[in-house]
């Protein structure tokens, strides 16, 4: 009895539930631990089937477990199942069990130990959720991510890595990197991993695998304040950016090569403080400074005098602040000889992603053009002065016979006539416009026409004019028609008076009783009679026809 009491005390105070079942699965004994863990009184359990206390979804596992116990005749353990608590949620239990057998070996019942594993299952579930969440984070990354120990064993990986390597997660986790990486890459990685673990410092490097480039970061993982025993590696493919960088470098080399060879266009590159970084052949020819003389100098000091230095500095400051440069414009600069020239300057601000911004100025020397323009303006001024003061009416028409220029004398002759830019038909009646157009078209076609005509001016007086029309050729455009119109009224009147005076003089000579011979001496010594009268023939007894 003392022994039985001793064992009962052990059973009743056990932290686990001790139970026994009949061969039909009816509880015939449960320890007090059941009440402590699940809230049911022992009397509510004993005499009832264990099936009343097992979650329906877990019954198949429990049946297979008991069948295995019967089959082997050995003690079995490890089955896990849910049991309802009397007042709260279900608890998770795990059980071990053995069989009672009669002398003939038939199973007459089961006995075993059940342990509450609710806390363990909760911890496992939380760990599972935590790992799932961590895996989801890893899989959402654009980088390939692995976790390895110091020996190169993969402990975790994400989808990007799996897709990059063409392997499943199961084909990576638990395997050594030596199985999956080329030998040279493996040796490099293992050495870096071990250095990272021993130093506790992250490592960054770029490597190449075939024609692909990767940017990698290895970071030590420290748990619970201990030294690192594993690392996380983040690998991002940068093949595209490397190719872009190479193309950019190639493009820049081509760009600089083209600019270097330009001789008619001066190109300078300079930093925000004005320090010259690029000086092409054109700059050497235009400004006189060699590349070695210009590079490193301040462009404001090298090319600009007091008149333009402050303005150019303001342009640079504004461009750096707003990103905008002014339109191309004419600028006066000082070359090496000390002379001033005029350039047409176009400025460009280039912002580099990995460095300070840079200015480029593209200049064309327009000094000769400016001189030609000045000469042309002077020529035009002289021509205009000539046109305004020439003793003639001057008129220029376009190919549609619309006046584009009338000089002062023309406007003074025809005040109030709104003819500029209009065709003859828009200003004159048909009987005037028709002949005018015909004469103009003939002159344009022939190149030159000269004729005399009489006009009735605004005062009502008729005056005589000599008109000389001529074609004015124009490069790459329709020709103009020019006209000089001279007032010959007074000349005609003088000629008429002279003819009348000569006629009177001849009449007097012819009727005179005095003989007259009028002759002129030619350059060859001959005398040529130009006038004589009848009296002279009579006195000399000759006929003037003889002479």
C-alpha cells in the first residue's frame, strides 16, 4: 500500500497527463494534470471515449498512431493533436503510448503520457509566420539575396536569385556554394564571407560573370549580441548601367573628338568657377592661345574685359541657379594679341550625375561679317544719299511691278500718291495702267529700254521726260525693275529756241546783198563750207555746188 501510495503521488503531481484507455478507446484513468491543463474534472473524462476530446481533423492521425502501437507492440510517440479546453481555446498535445496485453497476447488497453505543447506550437507558428514574412520581404526585393554561413552553406535565398540561377529554393538551401558557383568565384566569395564575419564589417565589390556585371554587398548578421556567424549577400545586376556607362564614355569620346577637330568653331569647356577644362583647335585659331596656355585659366580673365566680365559672370550664376542659359548672342572678347573681336556665342550647361556641372561655349568669329555689314551699311548710306540727290526721278519696282522705292524728287513731284507696294492697276485707270505695265514688262524682258514721253503734272502743266528702265538682277530671287526719269522739258525748249534762232539767221544771210561763205577747218586741213548765200555765188561767178 505504501508503494501504491508513492506511485499515485508521483502520477498526481506529474507535469504531464498520464492516462489509460480500454481497447475500445474509453478513458479508464486520467491524472489530475488533465484538470490543470484542460479544465475538465477527472470524472468528466473517465468513462468517455478519447474521441470526444480530439479535434475531428486530428482523428485520422490518432487512429493511425494507435494502430501503429498495436502493430509494433512497442512504445510509440510523436503524434500531435488538438484537445478542447473546457473554458478557452483548444490546446495542442503530443502523446506516447504502449499496450496492455492478456496472457494470450491480445490487446486489452493502452496507457501513455500526454504533454501540453501549446506554447511550443505557438512559438513554432510565430516562427513560421516570421520566416514567411521574411521570405516575402526577400522575394519582393529586386536584388538577389542569400544568407550563408562561414563555410558557404546557403541558409536562405530569394526568388530573384533562384530565377538568376535557374534553380528551386530546395536546390539551393542547405547546399554549399562550391556546388553552384564556378571555382574562381566560389573561392573569392568564401574569402570575402570569412573576412566579413571575422571583421564584422560590410564589404562591397563588383564582379563579372560572363557578359553580365553585378554589384554586391556582404553584411554580417549578428544574433543576440554574439559575434557574427553568418552573412547576408545582396547582388544587383548592373549590366545595363555598365553598358550605358560605356556607351556614354564612347559617346563623350566621339563628342570631344569632333569638337577637338573643329577649326572654324571655337569650343571651350569650363567649370562653374570659370576654370577652363576644354579648349579645342578652333579656340586656338580664333583666340590665339594654345591649349596648354588656356587649360586651367579662368575664362573670364582670359577673354573678357571689364565691359563684359560682370555680365558673363551673371549669366553663369543665373544658369547654375535656374538651369537656363540665354539665347545665343554677339559678345565682344579680347584675343591674345590684345585686339577685340566679335563672336557669336552659344552657351550650354551640362549637369553630370556624378560630378559638378560644366559649361560649354560654342563661338563663331563674326568679325569679318560685322565688318562686311558695316561696309554694306556705309555703301547703302552713300547709295541712298546719291539716290536722294540725283537730278532725276528714281523708281524701283519688284517683279510684280509694285514700287518698293521712290526717291525724294519722285515723291515731291507726285505728293499724296499712295503708290508704294501697289500694282499699276491698283493706282491708275486702265488707259494709263495698261501701257505702263506693257512698257515695264518689255524693259524687264529686254534688260533695258529708253524712251521719251510727256506727262501732265498736278499743276496741269505738260512736261517732257526721258525714261531709262533697266533690269536689276538679284541673287536667288526675282529681279527688280529700276528706272531713272529725267525732266527734259527745259532741254527741249532750248533746242526749239536754238532751231528757231538758226532759221532766222539763215533767212537774214540768204536775203543779204553781201556775199557770205561760212566754213570750218577740219583737222586734216580741209575747208568745209557750211553756209553761203546767193550773193556770194554771184560775186564769185561760181556755184556753191562746186564746193
